[in-house]
C-alpha cells in the first residue's frame, strides 16, 4: 500500500481491496473514535487496542511508513528512467482491481450503468486537469494531508494524483526524501 500511495494514479485503497484487507481496514479505522472515548479515555488500553484492531493497524501503518520512506527515491528514479515499465505494472494492478470488483458483483442491473458512466467520465475528466500550483506553507501542507488521506483510503482514487493536481506532490516527495520532519508532521496531521 505504501508503494502504491507514492505513485500518482495508483491507489493504496485499491491495493487494500485487492489483497482482501480493505473492509478490515475500514472497520478498524471506524472503531478508533468510539474506542478512544469509551476505552482509552478511561485508561483501558488493552480494550482500546482490541476494539480498534491495534495490531493490524500498527503493522499496516509501519509497513506503509517503511515502504514510503524507503521507496520514495527508488520510485522517483524508476518513474523517471523506466516510465513505460512502471506505469504498465501499475496499470496492470488497476486492471486487476477492476476485475476483482466485477467478480464480486452478484447481479448487474441497468440502474448501475449510470454510476458506471459517471465514474468513468469523472475519472477521464480528472486526467485532463492540468496541475495546479499551491504555494507551500504550513496550511497547504496540512490541507494537502487532509485531502490526500481522504483520497488514499478510497479504492480507485489516488491520493498522490490528487497531490499532483493541486501542485503539492513534488514538495511532499521532497520532504519524504529529505526526511523533513516538520513538513511531514504537518502533512500527517492533516
């Protein structure tokens, strides 16, 4: 998921969906606010940990962080030097996710055709947008983090591509490469 989150156009949520952990991830994230007030605020750390599937979330977050930090330079290099191979690989992942989603649909109804066309049209429209350019500031790093995490959790929506569109991909990737803790904390706080 971490490697996918770095590449514009590829969604970590899609990888979670393909690997079969997506619904467990959503359930764990959804349990955090309730468990925070119900258990952790009362000092029941073990109950909090179990309620929000802490072992799963910790392992997943650790894997994402390690892969983002270690692969940021490698993926940047690969995208610059071997773009066709890398984009072909990630396009294959996207096709696999489409196939996986299509397999799970039990019944195809004509009512589903309209959202399908709207989704395809929206995806195409997003690819035609030119990249914006926000001035890097504390607020823009925070806001970029908020927008990116919303996109990264949804299968099919690339948080990195959203960062490209708003012009914050290069500054965030530079902060990851240089381990600029201040910028990274602002981004993660968002």
